[in-house]
């Protein structure tokens, strides 16, 4: 049985995962380019669109693990 402090620490670490999309999308110089293109979409667009399902997946995982 985990103690309350151990659960709180684990939940805090899991919630830090939610910062990944913000960091990845706010660091504009990383993806502000045209190539590599994917299905005719420049990297700038498909990189941002890729984070939509990834963020949803992260939210789901953190929610399930913290409940």
C-alpha cells in the first residue's frame, strides 16, 4: 500500500507530463520550417497537428493514472 506522500509525488510527476505539449509547441524555432513535408503539408503544419492526438493521449493517461 502506497502512502499518501508517495501517491502525491507520483501524481505530481505524472502531471509534469502535461507540460510536454506546451514546451514542444512554444519552442517555435524548432518547427518553423517547410521541410520535411508530409503528404504535401509543410512541417510547420503537420507538426502542430500531430500534437493534437498526442496531447489527448497524454491527458487520458495522466487522468487514468491519477485516479
